[in-house]
C-alpha cells in the first residue's frame, strides 16, 4: 500500500490486509502514534507496536472479514461503512453486522479509529 504525505489511506487495501490478518500491512497504514480501540477491555491502545500486538492477539481467537461498503470524506478523515463478519477459529459466525469506522487521518495515515453505529 503506497501512501503519500497529505493523502488519504488506501481504504480497500487497508481492509483487505486486515481481513487476511496481514498485521504488518495494516500497521504500515497507521500513524506512529495511532489511537486504536481495544473492544475486549473497552479501552484503547496507542502506537503502532501496541496495535500490532492487539491485532496479533485478536487473530489467535477470531477471524475478521471487513468489507468497506461506503467511504465518505469527513472534516478530519474518512467515515467508512463496513460489513463486518467475525468468526471463531473453527469458522463459526459470531457476528455479522454493519459498523461505522471513523478514521482520523494524520499525515496521510490512520491516526485514530473509532467504531460506531452506521448511519440509518
């Protein structure tokens, strides 16, 4: 994935990498001081190394398939409506839903990810 300062992340490539568990490719899209949700604790992790550790640990128990349905520019980044399927390691579906990812962009990289409900 090629990013240039001042540009926006390549959203399809980011989500494709995330869906196949390519942690290095995901981290390459993140600002060094990225702020990322950690849903199991209800907290957040900060920095590329912490996000890499989180995604690696998550990948031991879950398989995510994330498909962007719509990408809209916002004042500070992108709003991405995502079809998200979560499976356990046996392939059983735990969740099949649509979520809204708000990506704050810093220097052409994802500086913050927030997860919420998609617009109606």
